[in-house]
């Protein structure tokens, strides 16, 4: 494999041969070969080989910020659908204010969207927490869904891409690692512009120099708007 | 004596093969596989939580295949809906694909695979397995490798590959034997059926031919999967 170049691999394909390489995420060692287990892009860094999948479900990890929908209310918390295989559970213990145990729906009702953090994953399930600023029920704004495998592209290197979109549209954007994005802006026009920008990034996520491309896109957008006026 | 196939192919020559990936936008993964006049499409949904709950397996995920021949796929219209034959082929497809999937990553979940035969000219289960294998990879399911499938057979005394319907109905000499075989890319057999008569010696020859042919099919599947990303 050439240095730092990403290769398209398919399941069962030998990514690289050599005893010195180590298998990373979604790869397996078979004899001296590192074999991919998924369809995606293979990457090598410091002899560690990993595959970045392009499709497939969201795999929850501890510490991930996610956006979900309240699906059920139980005796001591809420069941939240976070677009992964298992539902997450938000206990009333993890809510930073007083909750009336007889009226959980007053805090969050069926169908409400909630921003939370995964604080624990065990065999029994995924536990959410909203004990942090900016977390909790979503009251206004718009929600869009994208492929969770494209979330790193939306965020960009150290948040550069999402910062660009935030600055250009003057919207508050929360990106859940599960591919759900919450946009909250001053007016609907700016929210829709942010939505379009994010969908554009998701669609063009394989182009190199994407940040520049997005800058150009915003420039054209502004020109169009000016022409209309 | 030189043996002549009805369509003039050599014994080890297949019909024209074509594979496409990502043909169904609503599915999590999808593919089409065509050999000659046999066309199969496959759509993969999931992994998602298994319902009803009592069918959940806490040890590993479940693969659920659904093979369906569309009513217009053959010259004489067939009754739509599940039949004894389609149920059997659905089960066979599950068994052929399961050894290559890493279902232990998704306990309590189910992966649904829907295979539709748009046009049938023998070898539909093989085309279905080939399409399903690519569709599963496209859906991002962790797999040990792809599964390739081909039907080999014996017409009178000659071993041939990729039979058509007219060849399956061969009646001269010893008649026709049809052997659909599925293999992983490293040549391990995951499924094999046999319909007709064949000697052990010739069966071994037939399996060798299937192994060679599966390699070629694997290359087509591989190429189709690699092309998906370039487009994007």
C-alpha cells in the first residue's frame, strides 16, 4: 500500500501483507495478511491498518453526543431511539433538574427530540445522560438525517467544516454522531441554507479539498441571493 | 466427438455477466446480478432489531432471506407470492451466505435480504446469491469474504458451466444434471445441490470447474463494488 493513500477495499480482500502490520478497526489478521472485513476505505498509519466504512449502521461509543427521539416512557426514565440497532435509555437520575415521577411526560413526551451523551454501554443497553450545558430536549429548529458514516466529514478536521457552516449561516448546529443534525438559527432562511450546505457536504464527501469547495458554494449562493433582490 | 452446446458456447464458457451496485436508493444496500437472460436484484435492510421479540437470538444476529420470482419472469406467467420452491430457495440462500457473515456483532438483530428475479433463464438461485452477497457488502455488514455462486452441470457426458433453461431440459444421451454450487473467495463450499445422475469422478471434475468459474464471478463482484465509490 502506498503511504497514506486511501484504498477502496471489499470484505475478504487482503489490504496489505507483512508480519510488521497490525490489524485495526474492521480488519483481521490471517497469517501474514491484513484482511478487510467491510466495504470501505483502507488507511494505514504507523503500521496500523484500519478500514473506514462508508455504509452500515451507527455503532454507539461511550462519550458520543447523539440526538434521538423519545420512543417510550417507563417508570424511571425514557427510551430513546438513536438510529442504532439498540435503543438508548435516559434515566431520571441523569436529568439535572427535579423530575416528578408521576409526570415524566411533562419533561419529555413521546416524539420529543433530545440531545444527549452516551455515558455507558453494557450488554443490557446504552445509557444516555443530559447532565451538561446544551443537552436536553430540543424545542425549536430543524432536524436532518444523514448517513452516520459521513459525520466526520461534516465536522471536518478539528471542527473546521462545521465551523465554516456555522459562521456562514449564523446558525447553531449540533451534529450527533448517529447522523442526526439539529440546526437552530435566527430565521428559517438561514436554517434552510445550513441544511442545504450540510446535505451538499454529505453528497460530495469524497472530494478532496472539500472546505474550499464549500466556500465557493457559499459564494455562489450569496451572488444568487443578490441577483434576486 | 466434439460436443456442441445449443448456444454455441464452449463447455467452460459462461453467458454474459453484469453486476451493478446501489440500484435501490431506499435500501441500506442493493445490487443487481445478471448472467445472460437471468436477472436478479437484491436489497438489504438492517441490521435492525428483530421483531417479534421471541425470535431474537441474544448470541448472534439472524439473516433472513426472501427469494421471489416475479410473475412475468418466465414465458408462462407464474402465480405471484410465496411457493414451496421459493421458500426452499430462500432457506438455501440463507445457508449459503451465513458462513461468510459476522453476525455475532449484532445480537438480537436481523438482516433482511429481499431477492427478486426479474427474468429467469435457469441459475436464478445462483444469480440471487451473487446479488445478495454484493448487496450485503454494500450495506456495510462485516463479512469474512464474498460468496460467489455458479451452476455447473452435465449434458449427456460433458461437464458444462452456467446452464440455460434449454440445457437444463436436455434429454439426449444420459440427460442433464444440474449442480448449483456457492463458494467463498478462498474456495470453501458453502452450498451445493444436485439434481440428476453423476459419477463421483465427474462430480469432482464439476466441482473443480465450479471453483475456477467462481473465481471469475468473484472478480466481477469485486469490480462492481469498487466502482461504487469512484462515482461518488
